[in-house]
């Protein structure tokens, strides 16, 4: 109706093809408010992004406020490493088998060039129709991803004090999100990070773990050492710097399928998991077209394991045998009576 048409016109006039700075000027936002919006709501590693992307990021932020608490974020206890473990447990319910602490040393192909299995470090061979590998695995058969990549510097520190002590905040959330705009702490690019308190089950009691990231410049140590010092001052017990390869946040992630081998993309450089989930759905639909993606887990009481099904079959067989013997006995008894009569 009228509202939909007005919204379309407003989008065409104010958003489409424009930079986010123009959008902020249209709404007459002050410089401090723009910094607040860009630093807390939009959260992009870029100096400037399209107005459409900025508006979408603000919408996602506001849509999630109040769902998980006062902030629109949720973080798994024990860290993001628990997510693959949770998926492993969930998929096991549907019959998946996991081989732990074992490396794959070779992908095996048939004469036609199609994937047919893997060879483990023990020499054992496992067959399969498809193979899903990380972007770190590349070979002549699986070319490495080369487009839409960026290098990211990391700093991880274990401290006796919280960053909140430095800025005199009284709140003591178990997980705190940090965004530092370019130039605020002599940083060339935006610095993003998370601080994990004891309640997150990552650091020990009375400890805090700080993880900072920024688009790579000179080297990880040079990019983040001065920022870390300004945030922590003292009480740092351990710190380490390293770099990783990640996908640009604005690049469309598409898994590649070649000879029944699917290679995933590098993780996107942002705080959300939406790109990972979207790519996981793509891969699932490649493998199982028409099936439901991430169906609800069944009631544990309704799950029947193979051993339980075998026991049920044995019990049914025994019960059936008892019934047959009972019927035979009754028949013999009737025959005896008739003959006696």
C-alpha cells in the first residue's frame, strides 16, 4: 500500500547507491553520534561502507536487543570452540560417526576423477561419496581460495584486571565486546575485540582474557601492542600475537564443489556467524537436496539406538515363539480330548 510505496521511494532517494556518511548527514547526526553508531551498531572493519549495508547492520542490532539480555549478543560458554562440539553431538543423534584425534593424509579418487574416500594417518581408508574440507587444504585437485581474502592481526592477553577497570565501568558482564575506531588509541584501523571474564568459563577465577583483532598492517605485534598496553597497563600475565587469513566481510561466500569435494570459505571478519550459517546451509543443500536443514532434535526418550532395536527384535522373537508354543500346546490338548472322546 501507501507505506510500502513510500518506503520504496525513501530507499531509492536516501539509501540506494549512497555511502553511509551521506545517510548520517541526511538525518543530521552529530559527529559524536556518528561515531557511536559506527562503533557500536554498524561495526565494520571498513572506513566507509554502502548506506544499504549500514542500515541493514543497524536493523540487525536493534532487532536483537532484549532477546538475550541487555545487549544483542550471545556467546557460548567455554568460547566458540564449543560450537563444533555441540554440532558433533547434535549430528550424532542422526547417525553421524566422528573419528577424533586423527589426521587425513590423502584424498582418494576413482579412475573417473571422482572422490571415493580418504586415507587416515594410520593407513586406514574410509569411503564416502562427498568430502568437505577447510580452505587450508589445497592441492592440484582443490585450488586454494584467492579472491576476497584479507590478513588479520590478533592479540590475546591473560590479565588479572578487566578492561572495565581502566574505563571505570561498574558492570561486570562475563563477555564484553570492544570496538575502537581508527585513531582513538593510535590505531591505524578499527580494532575489535572481546573480553572474557571468569563466568564465561574461559579464563581461571579472578582472571580476564582479552582477544583483539584488526586488519593487518605491518605485523601483528606492531599493529596491536600499543593498543593492548593502553587497555591493560599492568597485570598482564601472558600475551601472544599472530595473524590469520579471513574472508572480507562484504564478499559473498560460496563453497566450491569439484569432483565431489566441497571446500569451505575462510571465516568472515566480523562478529557474527551469519555467513558461516548461510554457507553451512548451502553445503547441506548440495549434499541433501530437499531435506530440512538443522531439524529440531528428537526427544531423547524417542531415540532408538541400533543395540536397542536389536534387543526389541530379540524380545519380539522370543514372545512370538512363546505364543507359537502356547498355541501348539492348546492344539495338542484339543486333539487329545477329541481322541479320548
